[in-house]
């Protein structure tokens, strides 16, 4: 069984910073792309950022230049450094990853971590 556990959410004033972490655990052989999502009006979840196994990154336009995604493959962990936070960034942030075990490939989601940005 594989699971993802997020941490690092909290309450911050507009313009502040937070760093989210998401650690994978279980019988992991390798991890493909790792992603962050958040809910958005009219959508169940809005994609925020991706980092591939090779380290390539991509971002939602509204967070480019403010958010940085990174990963530590030795720790099976992905991070989301968020700077210059805005009230509209308030959301539950979910981690997602394609995780390979010796038997199968799983699309795994974390339980979410709340980020609240006050104006």
C-alpha cells in the first residue's frame, strides 16, 4: 500500500510565504511525476504545478514566479514553496503522484493540507 501525506499548511498574511511538503510511503519502486492541485470555482480540483521524475517543472499561469515545486527523490518527497501569497490562493492543497511498486502503477492522492491567506 502506498500513501501520500501532506504537511506545512497554515494561516499566513497576504504577501507571506509557506512551504508545503508531501511524503510518499509504502512499497515504492519509483515515482513518476508529482503534482499539486487545489479546488477552484466550477472545478473539483485545479492543477497547480508538476515536477517530472527528471526534474522538469510546469506551473499554472497564476502562480508562475510565486510558487516553486521541487522534489527530493531520496526522501520520496515533493515540496511546494509558495511566496507572495494572495487571498485567492486560499484552498486545500492536494498532492498527487504516479507511484510504481513492484506489482503495479498507482495514481495516489494525499488527504490535503489547508492554506489560508488573510488580507
